[in-house]
C-alpha cells in the first residue's frame, strides 16, 4: 500500500526544521505568532518519528513474518548512504571537529546514546541515531505482537507514551535540567529511549489505519487539525518535542492518508510527491549545505541581507537534495538491496 499524499508532508516538516535552524533575524521571526511556530518547529522531528512508525505498519502489514536480515539490509540501504554523505559534507567546513573516535561514534549511529556527543558533527543526524533503534525493534515487535494481533502492545505503547510525557515535563521543570547546550538538554531532547513511544504510537496509528481503511473527503478535518497544531504551538506553552503532539499528529496523518479530496489531489501531484521523496536529503544535508554556502558567500565577499541569503540557500538546498536523492540515495539504496549477503 502506497500513500502518495502523505509523502509531501515529510517535505513540509523538513522545510520547517530548516527554517528553525536558520538565522533568527530573517523575516519569519519578525511576526510574533509566526515566529512562535518556527521557534518550535523542531517538533517536526517528532512528526518524522510518528510517521516512521505509521509507514512501517502500512508497508509490512500483509506479511505474516518479517525476515530480520532482509529488513535490516533494506532499512540500512534506505538511510545510511545519505547519512554518511551528510557527515562528509559537514567535515568540508568543520574539519577541526574531526577525530577518529567521534567519526567512529557517528558512523555507528551511537551519538544520541551519549549526552554531550549528539551535536558534535552533522547534528540533524541525532534523529537517525534514534531511527536505528526503531529499526532494530520493529521486526521483533511485528513478529511477536503486531502479526499475532497481540493487544498488550497497545496498552504498553500508550502507557509508555504517558510516562514519557510526564517525565519530560517534570524533568524540564526540575533543577536537573540546565538548559540548552548542556548534557541534560541532550538527554531530554535526543536520548533514544525518550522517543520510543513516538514510534510505537505511530505503529498503533498504522494498525488502526490498515484495519479501518475507508477513503472519504476529509479536507475540512485536515485543515482543522492542521490549524489546531499551529494554534497549540503559538498559544500553549508545553513541551512538545518528545511526542506530546502525537495527539494531533496522529489524527492528521490518518485523515490525510484516508482523504480523497482536494488536499490529496494536490499533495499527490508528482512534483510534490518527488519533493517528499527528496525530503530526507533536505533534512540530513541542510546544515552542511548552509555552512558551505556561507563559506562561498564569504569567499566571494557578497554583501546580501539575511532574507536574500535564505532564499538563495533554500533554492540551493532543494536542488542539491534532488541531486543527492537521484544520484546518491536511489542508486546506492537499490544496489545495497540487491546485494546477496548472508
């Protein structure tokens, strides 16, 4: 089962994260309400985690059992080549950060397990470190719970999600949390076990979807839920990073996936779907591409305002991401999947 219309939402989430990492002097931060949205746009990573759990179920729900080796090989082929490209591009302008032990840690995808290490090299890769854990877990969960229709996983996932929310809010308000750029911050925001519940509730959303698939025009509910997400980010000061927004992300994902209205027709347009396919490249390379562009502009001694730089950056990022997707991600993914390694 392929859900074309959901693919473009990955691109929208990736661009929101890109904007959140750009200079805070740009135009979107000059208006209070809009700035509130983009200052919290790192919640887009939570969307990725939930959507990842959802898509895994949609992709595998007809199988009686998942073959472990084939699954791990296919998942690695999907994300690892561009993950390495992102690391190498980062080192082009930040080679002073390089060391053998850091590189080894990042190549193994272990950086998010060690508070203080997640942000050293290409820092969007912290989420890929978390995804590695999800991919290790999923065949076990599928073979022993989902395929056997074992309902205990529903209770476990919901309880774990609740515990994660309570702990995250209490920890952020406690003296143990020292604020941004500290090990306590990296533990709260990036430690993989803080995000397991997001993947699990995404799995549950996927199970609900495949068992209750019914297409209908949900354009108005989609707009209402999206509006609720924006209003929550603007007016409700809660800690959303570790999955609280699942309360709205899951309805949004299910409604878009079941929708056959104007939103689906728009999001299913081939150019938009293609941008969604290239969104991983946008996300994993956007920091090194920004650093490279900054060095180029500095070298050329261009005197541009920050808004002009942003639009140049955005166009350059999208174009390079399309190239990475077309000539790096897809060929290497297909090649690695075909390798007969046992």
